[in-house]
C-alpha cells in the first residue's frame, strides 16, 4: 500500500485531508509539527510527504534541508498560503516535487500525489540501474591479484570511512579517478555528489569561478549567478585530478578553503560554508614539486593526510593477464579469448600507459580482429614496435625514461603526428604530452625521429 506522511500544524485541515486520502486507498500518517515529522521519517519510509511550509518551530523549508538528497527520502508536495510563492520556489530548489496553494481541493492533491508516486517509482528503477552500472564501472579497474594492489584496496577500505583529505600519487592510467570514486562509494558520503575536475585544464582566470562559483556581473560573460563545484559537491566528495598542475596563485585560494571550510563566490561578499571531502591526485613526484617551488608546502601537508602510491602496471605484472582477460570477456564483440603465446608478449611489455593503455589495446582488438582468439601476430599489429624482437632488446637496454621516450615517438609515428590522438592512446592529457615532448626534447617534426 502507498504510504503518505501528512505534515501540517492545522489539525482540522490535516485530519480532513488525511481521511479523504485514506478513502482513496492510501495509508496516511499524520504529524503536527516539524519535529514530529522528522521523528517519523527516521523510523519509517514514505513514498510521498505532504508538507506545510509555514509551521512554528521547524518549518517546511528546514525539513527539506534536513532530509537533503537522501536515497529513501519521499517525494515532497508542499502546501503554501496565499502570497508565499517565493517560499514555494525555494522549496522546489531544495527538492520538492510540487507545490499547491492552501486551501487546495482533494482532486488537485490526488493528481499531484499520483504523479509523485509515479516519479518516485521511476527514480528507484533508475537508482537500481545506476548502482548496477556503477558497480561495473568501479570494479573493472579494481581487478587485481598482486600483493601491492591488494594492499591498496585494504587501505582504501580503512580510509573511506574518515573525512581526511587523501592524496593519490601514480602514473597516468593507473586508475586514480576510479579509486577516488571507489573511496567515495564506500564512504558515508556516498549518497551525496562526487564531483571531479582536472586542474591541468583549468585556466588561471577561471579557476576560482569554477571551484567557488561567481555572482552575476562578476566578470564579462557572467550573466547569472553560478554555483561552483565546492558548492555543488556539498556533503560529498571533490576530486582534484592533476593537482600539481594548479597555478601557485590558485593554490593559495584552495588552501584557504581547506583550512577554514569557507569561501566567497567571485564578485560576492557573502561567506559560504561547504562540508566536502577532498581527494587529490597527481602523476608527478609532488615532493619534488615542493622542493622546486612549484607547489606550496603548506597545501601539500594539508592534502597529504592520507597518502596512496598507486603502483604502475609494470610493478604488478600478476594483474596484467586477469585485466586483459576481463576486458576481452566483458567488452562486446570478438575476440573473447587469446592464444597462450600472447601472454608472454603481454607480460614482456612495460605498459607505460598502464591499465588505460591495456584497455585501449583491447578496444582496438575488438574493432579490427574478428576471430575468436587473439594471436601473437594480431597482437603485434596493435602494440608499439618496442614489443617486437628488436623492441625486446630495447626493453633490456634502456632506462624507463628512455623507454617512455621511445613509446611516445612510436605512438606519434603511428598517429601520423596527430598529438591529440596520440595523447588519447597514451592515456594522458594533451598538456601532459606537450610537457613530455619538451622534457624528452622530442621535436614536433616527426621526420627528425626516423
């Protein structure tokens, strides 16, 4: 039976409406105050709550704020007095499904209630589907049997229940964002938003606006007030990827928020608070960045409360074949299996692009190989030339830095010099690719690299 909570301090009106709804087949509980309503919500799940906005003590708006975006919150229909449209609009912004002006007819209320139940049922189906998809997305990169990776997972389980900032350090493609999402999913904040931003892609002049929001007219083009990610992620998690790429002047503003939990929108005077968990990630040695003066020491200490070093795939070779097999089996299309000789070649490769590169390899195999099994011959067509016999000698004779340089050159050649495509195949951002080209002194004219 469909359950309704009717919250109104006007007892005669409440009782009459509750009786009418009971006649229509609903199971109705009553609450005469905000305090009583919250108590009932703690002990019972309702499909719909009919809520009077104007009550002494805890009013309707405060109830909406308290129940927030909880998974099992009811759909809320608010009742307002004449001239209270502004309050009703605020209620809708807080998540109310509909609002009706008092006194309202039972026929209007029934239409709104039935629509609310219909929406609630659809959202529950979407929630179940979303959870199923979420599990698939989270779990595919958390596959691993190596000891180093199992230790990471154990540490994640322990740290997820705290509110402490976390710093994830690891090469591109090791799965830092996936691990950040897993921490959020296992935490008490899992029902609140998970927001992410790549700091390498944030222009300095927009950093503050994107994170903290801005008021209307704060700068050219700011034609409306906009919430920042810190505000949107309230009660949830904010993932700051490539944190080491953040400009120094922006680091100071981020540090101030982490220390105080308060911020101002760009162009605004009001001070806001936001309770969020910060997870930051970097593919650099951030201690070296601090020594070189490119990253603030005080911000590093604030972020580095819990630290994870995510091992690259070459350091957990036991995970290569399970991941390869998983991608083959779960991605649509052929091939689904591989020849035993393929395993040796996969294990002999250094995987500078890590898990992302392995997944991209399987995606290419799925597109271009129609046979049931991957053979060594087919595999070699889609791996850098460093995997051939000549390449195996290179693997033994070079440092990891030299190997990465060779891998970047080979990938650029295969892409005809298309740096955007090469960055996607390598599993890094275009900015990171340019940094590596500069670091390894690789000319942009590929004719020089032959």
